[in-house]
């Protein structure tokens, strides 16, 4: 891919030390460093491509040979600058991102371009290209993947380029030519229906065009134009490759297609008219800048929850509605009103509600455990600067069976904000003694760029999640994550100092969960787990009992909980572990060595646990036990759903109605109305109701915690306190319950910074994750 | 397949047992002198509970352990209608339960279960603990975590250390409610601090802890009391 008419990848090649000194911030004209950088900050963040993600896409279409594990990727890029300087860079990703530093330059670069490139694995790439003669840049992808080759040959690439860039091509800002060097040369042009710019309001030969310009959205933001067209002679097959993305209204930013509004318009555009319907939207400069921030890094959409984006969608819908009315298209009928208790909600509650589940019919899955260990430069916070070391890095694994075969571990880093993933330690075989395995990697230096021996590269500032994965037989059987901050301090966390949870296992009947029936005489393993979110060790007293039962399970037994550096993920520590056997009060206590025997009447009993430090209760948790009874087979329903014909209602709202709570939503809510007009209104309605139910359930769980400053966790325990719901991998449930939900809990506290914005985003993410786990439960 | 007749003998025997229990309750009530109407209600409730415990009706084979509700309903109807197993009318039973406009199907949990609970202390001790007030008794009974006999024993022993005038002040409805709230706050039924409840303490330790909670509060209540 060669560009021209640009300024090339100008600017200095900056060595690592200099980049570190500058805190990885670049100026506008430092294009070479930005192109090679993975997420460096460039001052003109508004320019497309300036954030670095687009360049990585080239790598994914290469497939050179010689990969030891996984797939190898590489690309070369040369540039000619204004003063005649010539550079040739090389980038590998297999899977670690590596850049040749310094790049080839001058005659050496030209010579390689004319002949071949040989890398340090003796891979030879025959280039035989002409060096660039005009100022510009070329990206060379050797060993193009088969998928990419097919896409060029069958026209899919051309169609995609047309869809994305037709407007920039039309305004002569861009020219794209596909040339296979043999017989195929294709210049990308705008689609036929958009060729007659400027567009005027016309109706002729079965085609109607309408434009609307300078639409004020308030706050100084304007849509420059919306242009709509209907041509009864046009079908979606006319778009090269049969691309349905043209069948709607394209949103263009920077003259690039970002997303298409189509489903939202189904109320106005009848099904039979959709093949001939087209539209696009352009924005004025101020709005373009605003949208840049609201755009996802892959340039495929905008934040739909943002008010400006919502205003844009409304303006488009209004315009399309007017267009449809003018053309006499009848509005689509609404589906019947939803029932009060939809089946999807009942299914969801039965899946997540611990006491409504029946006894399991299959054995409890084997449990792997995995833990990442290392020492930090500063034990008080989880921060490492580039150039510093993580000491004694190790991954410890416990397997469900002794001496397991074919087990390996890998370690990966994911940048939490940017989503970037880097491999830190490739799959390494693990040896076991009995059920315990450990891989030790010693002290590892954290670097920004290419990692050598004894180093790991975490190339971006900010929060990273280090994830260890345990592989067996090609499958990932367990993973564990830990947070670390690179080159910046972790933000203060508003978590409770201590949190506690209870796990119960029926050793006598391993096919039953802890929340299932426990018969008299069953040996039950009780483990009280705690997390210490403070940097200092805490000495606690553990108290556990069943109300009205005189004999306690644990009466102020001391436990020292290790501290957690600020920003790090607190380990779950066992504060108390023991076996318990329940027996009838009027019988002689059974003789069970090593177990505590507790006389208790049959029934549904609550196990209460307190962690006390310095005389205060720092954490508490309940657990429901069913002693000699089956859990009630009732449908758990924290609140009922109530749809109301009220346009002024918000999307959803939890309301106290007498002693009950109800989840109110508006039957006139625009999204719901549109979903009811799709081809499958029931599915649309179910999706809407499930989404609001998940959001409301999370609020129901966390609301009392927020209002009681962390003390009232009863609702939370009802939703998240039990074992993972059926069909959910434990590590995925753990990630939701032990990372995402606590982050939301912290963000929603009264003294949290910017509580609404962050909490709102996290709330949506948690609800989305809950829905995903529910929908994937049968897979 | 099943008919009611085969169960008649057992039902009639049980009916007679209920009659005996109610008669015993009436007898206990009449054996104690009461001053105010409130004190009479207190004694009736205690008596009903004591008679119920002595009768062992709850342990009858006719009921499952969690079917007390059915027994309370039956007793309530018996008291309301006053019809003996012989068919004769017994008006004195009516006084054993409160007046209610509603039908007898309304479950008188407070009456029978509350009576059982109240009689765990002897009448003298219970009267001193609650100032012979059913309102006070209900106030503690509904706070399950602090309704335990150990705590009532500790409360009784602590109140005994005050003279009668001070006790009367402390067991006034409003003051007793304040003390009950303080006890419930110290020993919540759920949530933080609920793992160790009065039932889990040795009596002397519980006595000390109760004093620690109530003595400062009692001083305020007594200081605020209008002169007698």
C-alpha cells in the first residue's frame, strides 16, 4: 500500500531512552515515532489513524512461515521524506510486538527494497521493488494471507474500500487503486447512486433525493448535511459484493464511513423499500472533533449512550420519517404489548437465583487453581516503572488430579483502557508434584519496547491486567489475573478494607452444591475467604454461627490477612477452614474426628460470618444452608416487571410499591417501540426486557451497599453470593464478581470521583457481561 | 379411597386435648391477681403459653414440625367459637385471645407463639422484665436476635438492680422501646455483627455486655423522667 501526496513518515527516530524521558508524548510532525508507537500520545488526537490502532491491522493480513508457536505476522514500511531521507522499518508480531531499531536508512534501505529482506531467522523475503520516488509512505505485507488474497480477487476488498472511502474519493482527498501487478488494476470510485453531487431535492426516473442541511443539535454542534435517496430501480445487489451496509444511512466522519443506521429506521422504511434506500450524514468541524472522542478505536461506531450521538440518531430518524411520509410509505404496525412476566426473565432468574435452582444432576466440575506471584519494587503499590523489575515472578497451579499430563502455562498482558494485548511468557510446560505445579521466572525487567532475555515488554503507560492461563491438551482450563500499573500511580481505590465470602462443599455428597440440601451426618467443608484491600496486614477475629444455635462454628478465631499493594488485585485468602457435621438436637452428637458437630433443627438456616479487627466488624457475609430440607422450588423474584404507557418514564426505574419493589419501564420507550416493529418483535422485546432487568438487578444488589456505606450486602449476596450459575465457567463468573462488580461498587460510592460517569459506564459493562454469560450458558 | 371417619377418633382425642389446654390456661389466668387491664392481658398471654407448653400439643403426631401455623389457626377458632369437644359452650376461652374484627382465619402468631415465648420465664420474672406490658414483650419478641432467653435473663437481672420506681420508668413503653432498639443495634439479626448473638454468650459475659449497653442509656432515661 503506497500513498502519495502526503508528507511521509517524518520526524526523528526516537530511541527508547528519549521516549521514556519525554513520557512517550509526541508532537504533530513526529509521524515515524507515531507509526511505530503502540498508542503513543500524539497531540493532534483528532486525525484518523493518529492513535495507532489502524497500523496494527496490516499485520493481521500477513502469514509468513517459520512460526514456532501460533501465527507469525510481519510488515515492512518505507518512506521518502522531503529532504531526500529514506527509511525502511520492519515490524514483527509473533506474538510479541518487535520493531527493528534503528530502521534501515539511505542506500542500505534502498538496496533491500530493490533486492530482498532477510531477518534474523534467515527468512528471506524477495521484494524486487522500486524505491519510492515521491514523498510518501509504503506499507509492504509479505506472505499475504489467503483470506486477503481472496478478498482482492473476488472484489471484497474493493467493495470495502468503496464503502469506507467513497466520499473522500469523491472530494478528491483520496485516490485508491488496486493493482495486482499483472492484469488487474481497479480504481475505486464512489457508488453510482452518489455520483451526482452536489445533491439537490429531485425526483426523476423513479429516484428521489432529499437533503437537509445545517441541522442544529445545540451547544454549537451541527450536522452539515443529511442526504437521503430512494431509487426503486436500485437493489442491494447493485452495491459491489451485495453489501447490506449501504442499505441505510451512513455516518461519515473525516469522510470515512464509520457506521450505518438501519435497524432504527425499520419503522419508517418498509421492508420492500429497503434495497432502494440510501443515505449519508456529514458533520461540521466542531461536531467532527467531538465525535472523534466518541468513536471506538476500530472506527466502527460511536458511543450510543452519549447525548450528542443520541441527538444525531434522532435527527436522522426524524429526517427519514419525513422522507417516508413524503413518499407515502405506511408506518409499520406495532406488535402487541408485552406480558407482565415474560418467560425470558423467569429463565434468567432461575439461572442466577441460588435458592431457586434444583439439585444438580451432574458432579461438580473439577477445580483448577492458578495464581500469579511476584514482588513489586514498592510493596505499598502495584506500580512498576520501565527499567524496574518484578521480582520472583512465578505462576502456581493446583490441579484437580495428581501428576496431570500435558499442562503448560502462559502469561499475557492486556492494557485495560487500550485493549492492547501482548504476550509476556509463551506456553511453558509445567511439572507437578502431586497436584501442585509452579513455574518460576525469576526477576523480570519491565521494558517498553522489545523484550530481551529476562525482560517483559509492557509498551503502554497505565493499568495492565496480567493474565496467566493454564493449558491442558490444547484447552485453557483456568486463568488468573492481576492488575499492575506501568509508569503511573494506581488511583486510590474506594473499596472496603476487607471483604469476606463463604464457600460450602458437601464432601459426603460431592454431587450437591453447598446451597443444596445438607443431610444430617453429611460432612460439610466450610471455608471463609477474605480479601484484604489495604497495603498492610490485618489481624482479624473470625466469628461464624447459625442464629439460635448455641454452638458456634468459629468463635473469634484469629487470622492474619496479608496486605495488598495499592492498585493490585487482592488475593482471596482462607481466613477459616473447617469441616462441620450437623445433627438433630435430640440425638447424641456423632463421633467425626476433625469435624465440628453442630446440633440444629431442620430447616433453612443462615450462616452468619463476621470479620472483626480492632473491635469493629470490618466485613460480614451470610450463607443460606438447607439442613435436612430441599431448597424451596420457588421462583425467586426480587422485583416484578411493570410496563406502563407513559412516555415520560425513564428507560427503567425501580419503584417501591408497598412492601415490594417493581421495575417500571415505559411501553412507549422509542427503542422498545422500534424493536417491536422488527421482523421478530418477541425477540426484540425479550432483548430489551432482559437488558433492563440485568441493569436493575445490579442496582438492586448494589444500591443498599451504596446507601449503607458498604454494610448492607444482603441483596448483593442474593445475586452474587452463591456459586457460579449453571453453564458459566468459574473464571468468567469470578471476573464479573471479583473485578467488574467491585469496580462498580467503588465507582458508585458517594465520595468516588466523577461517580456518575464512571459508574454509569461500569454499570452498562457489568449488565452486558451478565447478559452475555446468560446467553452463552448453553454453549 | 380416604374418608374422614377413619380419622374421627384421633381428631376427637386431639380436640379434647385442646380443651384441656385451654381450661388450664383459664385456670392459670384466674389464679393470679391483676391490677390494670394491661397487666391482665399480660397474664393471660403468659398463661396461655404456659398451658400450651405443658400440653405438648405442638409435639402431637398430628403435625409436622413446621406446621405450627395450622395449630394456631385451630386454637384461634376454638377460642373464638368457644365450643368444647362435647359440644358445650365455653365463654371463658374467648378472653384468652384479643378481640379481632376479622375472621378467625387470621393467624394469631403473637398470641400463641408469643405466649410460648413469654412463659420461658416464670411469671414474676417476665412481669419484672417487661413491666407486665404486652407491648414491651412484643417489642422484644419481634427483634429475633435479642429475643433469646439468655438476654431476657440478663435484662431481668439488670432491671432488678433498680428500685421499683426506676424500673417503672424504664419499662414505660417508649423507654422500653428505646432500650430494645439499643439492644438490637448491639446484636443485629443480620448484617455486620450478626455472627455472635446473645445465644452464643456465657450468661455472665452477656450480663456484663448488656449492662455496658443499657446503663448509660438508662441514666439518660431516668434523668429525663418527670418527677413521680
